[in-house]
C-alpha cells in the first residue's frame, strides 16, 4: 500500500467509530487501518478468495462477492460510509453502482484514477493508441478497467444522478493534494487520482 | 477412549413433543481446556460421521473423519484448542439412537425411536457443554448436516458461541435433497431384511438396502468431474467388458465398495432417522419466512464457507445465509472456495479451506 495516498485521504474523511463497508477491499489494508486508527466497525467485499483469506487472517469480516451483483444483499442505510476505492472503473454499470453505494451507505467515498490526466491525453494524442501509464499499465484488451473516466466525467455523472459532492480531493503523482475549489480544469489535467465524499442531494 | 455422559434429569424433551429417557451422549475430546475456558471448539459431524474427528478411529482403524484438519499443528490445532466432538442424537456410535435399548420395552428402540430434529441434536450438545462446564465455546464448526447444527446453534444458543463456521450447508433442506434421502430410505425399507425396523429381532440387518442408499448418496457427495477424473470409463481388473452385470467399470466397483464398507459401521434405522432430521431442517419456515429473524440475537462472528463444485449444498444456499446475516449487521465473512470435488470437498485436502479456518480461528482466539 506504499503508493495508496488515497487511503490517507479516505481515513481523514471517515468519522471515528462509524460503520464502514469497503467494496473491493483487496487484502484488507484500508479496513485494518480504519479499524486501528478510527475504531471503525468494518466490513468488506472482495472478489477473489485468496484475498478474502488475507482479510480473515487480519480478523476482518469480509464477504467474497462481486460488486456487480452482490450489493443488493445489503439493506438501505446500513453503513455510515460505503467505500469504493479505484474500483468504479472496472464495474459493469458504474452509474448503478454509485446509486447502490448511496442506498446502502449514508455517505459514499469513491476514488478514481483520472483518465483526463495530461499524460493520458498526450499518450493518445502522440501515439494514437490506448494510453498506458504507470497507474494504468495494462493493454486495452486485457485491462480490468472497462469504464475509465475523467474527473470531469465523474462530476457530471454525480450531477446527473443528483449526488452531492461533500468533499473532493485530487492528488498528483507524488500524492500532493491539489486545490480543487475553483480550478477544475487544471485539476482534471494534473490530478492523477481523485477521491470524493458523496451523499444523496435530497438528504 | 470415548466418554459417555448420561443426562441425569428424567426426560429429554424433543421438538416433536415426545421425550427420551435416559439420554446418553458419546463424545471425544482433543487437546486441553485452558484456565479461562476460552479455547473450546465444538465440532458437529455430518450425516454418517461420528465423534472420532481426529486421530485414529478405534473402530475403523482409519484416521478420524476430519484428521486432515484437526490435530497437532493443523488448522484446528490440538496444541492450542480444546476440541469436543460428540456423536449426534439418533446416531449409532454410542449416543442414544434407534439401536439403543428402550427401557420401557427392554429391546432396541428401532422405529419406536422418536423422530428427532437438528435442533434436538444441538440441545443435547448444550447438555454436554453444561456437563463439561463450558459456558461459551470459541467456535462451533461443521459441514453439511454439521453445518445445519452450527446454524441451529447460531439461532437458538447465540450466547453460548463466540464464533461459528458453517460449511457446505444450507438453512433448509432443498426439495432435491429430500428426494435423494427418500430414495435412500426406500432402499432400506425395501430390503426384506429390514423387517419394519425390527431386524435386530431376526439377527439380521438390511445391508443390501442400506448399501444402495449409501451408493446413491455417495454420488451426490462427489461431482461429475471428480468421478470422471478418478474413474473415467476405466474397467475394473479386466481387459474388456464381460457382457454381464458384474462391476465391469471402476466406478461401479468403487460404489459397491463404499456401500459394503458403510453397512459394517452404520445402523440402518439411524440412517432413516438422521436423514429425516435433515429433511425437517428449515430455519426459514421456523422464522415466519424470514431467515434473518433466525439470527436476531446473534452477536458472534460467523465465517460461512462453500465450494464452487458442490451441487448438493450449492454456494447460493450459503449466500442466502450470508445475506440474512448481513441484514442483521452480523460480523460475517464468506468464502466460496474453488473446487471440483463436490460436496465432500469439506472433508478433503482443500488448502484454501485450511487457510480460511486457521486464519479465522486465530483472529477469533485473540479477539
């Protein structure tokens, strides 16, 4: 988790002693961190059984499941936060998943790799090929990232489905925070990833 | 050495409204109970299992049915935990069952044994824990019918368990599974040596019928691919087909062997009663159609395990349990282990399952 700068941002967003579901929790590093540092009541979903076992060894309650199909089993508002870190781009229906997150959780935390980053744009412009960068290293035909988007795309989707963005943080490649407030265009150009704290607009 | 505990009070009341007296429970223990009594693990055995989970089974002289998992340094480590495994109520390995003596008639119960339920089995295990003065077990674990008992513990005695591991099981017996059991029972009853369950009076037993029951059941415990890989269409000790009904094929020979060996160690009436108990199991209907309500008072951590190649207790049934636990906010984990071994995977060398159980148990123990 050396380069998971987003974990630190997520940790800041989560309130003490809250209840959190991490979708695509991998080896449980984030959940463990939230449990230790924020006394959070944690739950996880992970697709691969070997990673579920890594979570169980850490004493974390994790259910093997697929974000595409298994979110329906959670009741409405059963968590304070539902976290989807760098997974939205690999689900079948990102829009439906976003809506599920805010059905299950009172708030959601979503982090995305930014496909609007200048290196990505330049790669496509110069090479005329699907971009490959250190954070997006796979070829177009074998990437799990089937729904990549830019920070701008994400903002418009939230607007479209009436999701309120409470907080947004973009990070450059060194993990430094970028000022989001009034400089969306440049953030979308130099932000390598972004983390959003979301809630339903009508709450 | 199997120990027997005798239920001292007069009647052991059953779900059916009937009762048994006396009740004897045969059990084995492995390892040592620690001072704080925080390291006890209760293992619930499956349909044809027994109390000999670990070490050598003194009757068959073979390793205990879960010796691969339970023992020194193994995932259920006898150096670390105190392990209890009792023969189920209705069984035939020392716990009161249809072959036990009915004190009223002074002969074995046979079909006069009352129909028992999974819940009755668990109730008898509670008496055993009371006898051993263990207020709360670290975990209760079991596969198949053992998993049903685990679910029953979670539902009925949530305060007596710190955690639970139901494996390859379901919250109710499906129609198909009841159907398979009925075939097995009819095979037993169709054997003229069954004598309406009074074979003991005739110094015989329905070995043919029970053997057929076991052969059918055994197929359901495996998988098409496991059978194909193991036997294919290979012939048994012969170069060509004999144009007869001999066991030409290896798979036939194997099944006959399974059947013949089974009848040596199992009582036919026990088989009837235990399959019936599984058929009757239904935590959904017992909770007004909502499985989640079975777990209203559950505060334990639960680790549900299923196997992808299990078509008798398919993963979807485990997912229903996970779903119900989730909706009650229970601390639940779930793993669907990739395996083509069929239902019996839980009894076999499945390193991923070992890892899951070891990891989960260690985390529960330090918690």
